[in-house]
C-alpha cells in the first residue's frame, strides 16, 4: 500500500476529489496518510479531518530560508514513510533539492493544457484570465510530475475542456475543475499507486496496462 501525502494551501477541492475517490475504492493500492498545509486556516484541513486523515501545518515563514523549509518538509515526509507527494493547490515553491529527493514521486495538477498558460506567474485564476485573453476555444488540465522548473516536469495525463461564449475566469475555473482536474488527479494517483507509470530518460511518461 502506497502512503500518500497531499500538500495544500487553500480550499482543497482537489484534495476532496482524491478523498472521495478513495472512499469509493478507486485509489488502488494507495492511501492518503497525511494532509500538510502551508496555511493554518486552509479549509482543506477541515476536509482532512472530516475524512479521518491527519492534518499538519508547516508554514514557510517559520523557517529561516526556503531551503530549510524544504529540508524539514522532506524529513517529515520520510518520517511518515510517504511514497507519493500530491500538490493540490500548494502555493509554496519546492526547491531543486526537494524535487531531486522525490524525483518522479511528486505530482501536480495544473489548470491548462501544458505547455499553454504555464510557468511562473500562471496559477489559479491567472491561468483562466490568460486563456480568455488569448481567445482559445479549448483549455483543460494537466497532471504532471514535478521538477525544479515550474510546470516543467513530465506530463502524465491531460483532459480538454471547452471554452464557452460568455465565460468569465471564475466560471471557466469551475468548469475546468469539475470536468478535468477532479477527474484526472485521482485517476493519476491510482495509476502511480498501481505502479503503472514509468518515465523514460527523455521525460516521456508511459502508462502500462
């Protein structure tokens, strides 16, 4: 059974999607063992409590540097025997050392079809604002492994979502969450826990049957 930690900063709707999938038996060979928040008032911690999952708070400002924070977070995850780290709206940057230590064991969901509307500065509503400014007709979500480059790790799965006339960033965000993020992320978590993901030397992810 793969031990999973979910890192959060806000409301935790993607966390809820994982917990709901787990409750339905759709996370095969894996279990969420810890939810770690960078924000003590994040509603995601309440979602964890409601699901009977231990919640913890680790704030970057409590450490002398980002490197010390990432080192402490890594130690904590090792103490909990965590094998998969899921970023579900986690707004704290993880440094290169952390990414190397958990190489191909950190996954993130991003609200666009990478390589569109991704990288530094593209998060939350900013992504959907950019998509609407560009006038794209299709957007979506991407689940990828995390490396030291923002949104630059190997792509695991993507799902397209139609952009509709009259969409606002808020309306589009909700549609992308419901139709793509909340579908893709639990599915990929299960694929990882089942041992069905592999990454080639050139960064291409293969999903085995």
